[in-house]
C-alpha cells in the first residue's frame, strides 16, 4: 500500500529541497495515499484525534505560561487564568473540554478497530502502538486532573498514588518517589506538572509512528478484506480529506457547544473548591473517561488484586491480536461475535455507571434489598475479561462466518459495505 512515489518536483527550489530532504514528497505522497474506497465515517476519527492532539498541545503550552505548580498558588493561578488572562477562559475551557473530547474520540476509534478487526495481521504492531498512545493518554489525563488543585484533584492524587503502595516489595518506595515525599504536596504537584507537559510530545511521537505504520501496511476497511487492485482504492485527497473535513466540522460544533455553553458540565463540582487535606469528599471519583477502570479497581475488596485487574484490563488490549483466533477480520461477517461485542459495549457503559456511584449503593432494586453497584461492577468486570480471554478465542474456532466478497468493489456493488 505504501507504493512507489509519483511525485515529480517542477521548480528548481523543489528539486533542491527534494534531493536533500524529501519533506515535500512525503507530504504529497501522504495526501495521495491509496485508501480503500469503502471507508465510512467511523474512519474519520483518526483525523479528529490529530486535531484534538494539536489543540491540547497548543492550549497547554499557553496555559503553562500562566500556571504556578505549587500547593499554595495552583488553585489561584487557574482562577486567574479564567478571570484575568486575556481569553484565558477560552483557553482553559478548550483544554479541559478538549481532554474529554479527546478520550471520546479515542474510545470510538478503538471500538471501531475492535469491530472491524483492525488489530489482525498484518496490523498487530499498528494496534500495539495505538494501545501505547492510549496508555500515554491515560497517564497524561490523570496528571492533568491533579493540576487545578481542587478537592477532587488532591484526593484523586492521594487515592491513586496510594494504590502503588500495595505493590509488594517496591510499592512503598515507588509511592514515595511519585509523591516526592510521604504525602501529596509541592513536590508531587511539580513532578506531575512536568510529566503532564512532557507526555503530549511523547504521544505526538507515537502518533507519528502510528501513521507511519498505517502507510506501511495499509488501512483496514469495514469488510476486512485486503484491496486487490486500483479499483478498490481512492486517493486520500480529495475524497477522504473532504469526507474527514465534514466529520471534523460536525465534531467541532459539538466541541464548541461544550466550550461556550457547558464548559464545566464534564467536570466534578468538588474540583471547584480549593484542595483541603483536612476534608475528604464523600465520594472520590476520577474523570468520566476513567470510570470503567475505576469500577474494575473497586470490584474486589483486595487492593492489590484490584490494581492487577485494572492494569490487566489495559494489558489485555496489547495482546488482543493473538487472543482472537478467527481468520475473518470484520464482525460484519461474524454474527455471533457481533452480538457478544454489543454486550461488551453495553458492559463498558455499565462499568462507567458503576464507577460514578458509591459501591454500596443500590443499582438495581430487587425484593427487600437489591443489587449494589459493587456486585454489578463485578459482573461487568467478569464479562470484560471473558470477552477477550474466552469468547474471542473460542468463537474464532467454532463460529461459522458469512461468506466474504471477492473484492471491495464487488461488496460495494452488491450492497455489502
């Protein structure tokens, strides 16, 4: 799919640059990259994610110029940005809302990859790099959540770093290294701010590798079969630049709705109170995009086992290409697996719901009592791991799949794609 370059420099300056650094050639080849002709709007989220990353880096750099990473001034500096810095309210809202939009887009991107089998050969490394990006995003998101130094920031940092202390042998030393001492304070905030500033550039480097891998092995498509000839492909520009441009426009309207009208809707009210080590919030919760993992963490009473399950839920994504034994990529042709995938998707929402509520509250009223969120999260956790470790391997062996079309073109003409 990478193919031979068709770029021919026309002007003397282009030729001079092309011989020494073929950056123009790389850009032209990128724009004319042959892409499967049946890509739908679910594939537009790659471009949306690139836009989100650029927005987060640019707004973050400007906000860092006005932020003070100390326990005494962190909360005040955020308020000063919102109230006194010219357009600070806009930049801070764009950065805070942008984090949620970033994770929303990446979750859609990942579920699309799961449904269409984009993790299967020869795209295993492409998927693993994507999982590494997701892991770096999670670290960046957690670190950024602590910086406003509100009540939820302080206690969230206290709780999450406390989990590292449960690791045998090295846990206590690791926790003290993260905190820069024995409790959350100035050293913690300065370290988290430094890492939060660094990690987006690591993500950008990983995104470059991700795009390179896409161009080397080629894009997957909704029916999951490899392209056979030029009739199966379209040039990325203008066909998909226009299609992605429309999707980005719709996404930006939703983004703008939250930035201008609902900038605080995705945050927690307690985080608009200054951090107070003497007052613990009644219910400590992370940002919404971490809630499923938080529910998995609390699904078992043992702290170490909860940590292992939480990290295992992420690690299992890295080994997914070898867990799914089916030779068919797309779930369009795997009806039984598709049904279990829909249940998996539903269970992810259930885990998010459980993570947002107290474990001992009643989730489903039943008889005199009812099922608590703790038990509901256990069911969701069990299904989460069963889907990856049992259902995908077994269904890959036993499921009878639908017949695949001969080519992408034939699928389009027959109305399959």
